[in-house]
C-alpha cells in the first residue's frame, strides 16, 4: 500500500510539471511586416513556422517582437495561436490566432 501511495504522489508531481502550452508562436522570417494572419497562413503549413510555446499571450507576443528586432533583414512577421492541435487530417488548427496590432 505504501508503494502505491508513493507512486501516485510521484505521478501527480510529474503531471503537474507538464502543462500543455496555451499559446504557440509562429514566426515568418521572410514575410512582409504587417502581413495579415490570412496572408501568413497561406505561406505554408503552420507547423513549419513554430518558434516556441508559451503559457500566456503576452509572453508569446513578446518573443515574436524580440525575434523581429533581432532580424537582420528588416522583414518578418509573427502571430500567436491559442490551443493549437492537430485535426483528423493531421493539419494544425488553433482555436484563435492573435497578430500584434503594432506590426
């Protein structure tokens, strides 16, 4: 009984540290700045542009903005997707997409 309790405690501890990310950053290094979400998505499958996972939208947007500042080309755009998952066809879909207004 004691070993079962220890295993259950270990299992709960491990699952608490593995939260599913709420937001996914999609970065398009060659996109024209200010491109719409539709234009970005039409450039290819979303999963080819994943650049990170974040728990909060502001973290995702901040990382995208930082990547834009570090860009040597002066080009690039990004957006953040909320709760992105694969559909039955294997394509990545997000419940919502956020693109910064300052782009």
